[in-house]
C-alpha cells in the first residue's frame, strides 16, 4: 500500500513558501495549548515532584521516621496500579498541606511557555510539512515529510522556550526541596540569574533535544491515525470528534511510553542547587547517576501522573487546534 497521502492536484504555478493563512496554525496551537495546560495543571505539579529526587528524599525520610525499621516503601507500593493511587494521594496531600493554589503552582510560567511553545510547534510543523512536501517531495505528504517537519518543530520549540520551563520546574520544586517558597516567577528568575547566570536558564536543553523524538513519534502517529479515522470526517457529531480525540490521545500515549526517561533526566538537570552545589551536570552524567543511585525504574518516576496529564491534554489541545483550523 502506498505511503503517500492523497493530495489535491497541484497547479502549474510555483508553490508559495507558506500557504495562505499560515498564521492559523500559530493561533490554533496557542489556544489548544493554553486550554490543555489549565485543565491538567495539578497533574503537572505531581509529575514534576515525582521526577525529582528532592521530593523522593522527603517521602523516604517521612517513611523511615514512621516505620522506624529501615523500610522505605511498602511492598504493595511497587505495583503499577499503586502509582495511580499514589498520584491521588499526592494531590490530596498538596491540597491539605499547601493549599488549593499549590495544585496550580508554576501555572503562570507554564502558560507563558505553553502558549508560545505550542504556537511555535504547530506553526512550524503545519507550515513545515507544506514547505518540505512542495520543495522536496513533489507536493506530496508522507511519513518522512511528517518526521522532518516534526523534528524541525521540536528543535525550534525547545530552543525558544527552555528558560520558561526551567523557571516553572524550580517553582514546582520549591516546596518539596525544603527551600524558602519563592514568591513568584520574577523572584525565581532573579534567583536563577544571581546563582547560576544565563546558563542556568538553559539547563536541560540537551534532554529537550533528546525529547524531540517524542514529538516526531507523536506527530507521525497522529497523522497515521487521522488517516485511519478519515472515514468519520465530514459526518460531524460525536463520531467525528471521538475519532479525533482517540487519534490525539493514542499518539501521545505511545510517544510518551517510548521516550519518557528524557522527562526525568530533564527535570533533574533543572533542579535547584543543593547546598550550593550542582548534582546533575550533563545528560549522560545524569543518566548514569540516576541508574546507579536509584535503579532504572526511577527513570519512569511520575509516569502515572504524567499519563493522567498528557493524554487528556493532547486530546483537548489537538481538538481545539483542528476546530480552530476548520472554523477559520
């Protein structure tokens, strides 16, 4: 079966560099990213803490103090189902111990980052595949066109927004690290600049570039699943939107499961200094250290909370994106 998607008959005139109304991808991506981030923000806080060894130290210390026999984690807490239960417990504890607002800690820089990040990503991908197809593949879209466009989109997005994600991560970890709670994003920005300089805002960038693979898998799989559910297009109603939601959620789930360890490595690289020292200094150093100290399982810390966040997030984001494009 041919891998080439059906395309309209090309005109004899030379194709434009960008399609008309290319700005629609920018607006649609930003709106979708904003709505998804707000809805799933509490799970993002939990995920960030579970990925960090600062939060794990706090949990282990509490467990040791309670048990008194050297037992850190009860045996039943090692199964997969427990991780989803644990996510609910952490949400409850954050609400009880830190307030309802703490469930949305870091939402400010998240929105500041998500809106341009999704706008850049969707704009670069949506228009990138048009350019690549027209100039390198005779106007036809196929899997390698989607892969190339998604790679360009991931690199552009990661480079442009990394400083925002560093600030967001620090804010979400400020309570669990035992440090004085920083008042807000601007205070955190000044603290990072004072302690680490400009380079501090680009911590985790190498892991972000590694994470470009997640975006390429997600976009390519999403395009494939859209083809499978193409029979529902134009029918409207529940059937069409379920096909779109299913495509977006499934693509994100598969991409996340394949590439998740880079999320943990990135969070560790963005952690605040401990006693004025930087524990994690590079991509491979962090990978080796995490496995040596905590085992390979720790590379999937926070996975349950992450899945509970990103799957509905992707469904909301892509639905709004497609809806805006159709409406426009």
